[in-house]
């Protein structure tokens, strides 16, 4: 289990051609994410990726991520698998410098905070926060757009400016909102 401080990010979907259309991403999202990760994360920092790292059927692009991009992203990298992270890629992720871990949680200032790829409904008015990805910019997954997502912090790249975010700042904003 990780303890703060660390950065969080989710749903990078490196090389996902259709994500530009589905989630209204910039065409250069791969390069933007690489630059912002390097500008934000130092070699001694910890980053928790909440799933859906790379998404393409093009093996050359997969190899580029697993052999070039992933290993060169700074920081001590942890990954909770998302729905587009096949179990058969666990070894590839680990070889690219990611430690694959299970969803987890901890107490932060009297609030239970848990980390998973998916949001959780029904958290409003509880002392509980779910940090997640999966829903991108909220119009990507229609099953959640009409639901009450109070108590959730979405760290999909589209809503965090493609930049890993410090968990302490996100939690402080959520608790003091």
C-alpha cells in the first residue's frame, strides 16, 4: 500500500487513435502526456496510475510504449489495472518499470480514501472518497453521467490537464469543498 505523498493519473490510453474522438482529446495527446509527466514528476517521486495505460492493437506502438516511453517516465511507478490493461501484459508493465498492485485504501484526516480504476456511486455525505479514472471526461461513459458521483475524484487525464496530480492537494480540495 502506498502512503502520501504521491501523484495520481489515469486513463492515459497511449496510442489510442479513437480516444481523440471519444474523449475530445488533442491529436498530440501522447506527446503532451509525456512532456507534462517529465515536467511534473522527479526521479524520486511516486506515481500511482489508476489504469488503462496503453490502448492499441499496433504491436509496434505497444513496443514503443513498453520499451521506450514507460521505462523513461520518471518516478517510482505503481499501477492498478484498468479494464483495458490485460492480465497478460502484467509482465510487460513490470518490465517497463510499473509495480502492479491491487486497489487499496487508507485513512486520511478521518476520511477513508480508496483507489481503484472505477468510480463508486453512493458516497455523498459519507466520510469516504474514491480516487479513480475510467469515466474520462464524464461524457465518455454514459452509465455514469446521470449518476451522483459525489465523493469521487476523477483523475482521468482529460480532467487533470494530462498532468499527474499530487494526491494531497486533491484530497485537501475534496475535504474542504
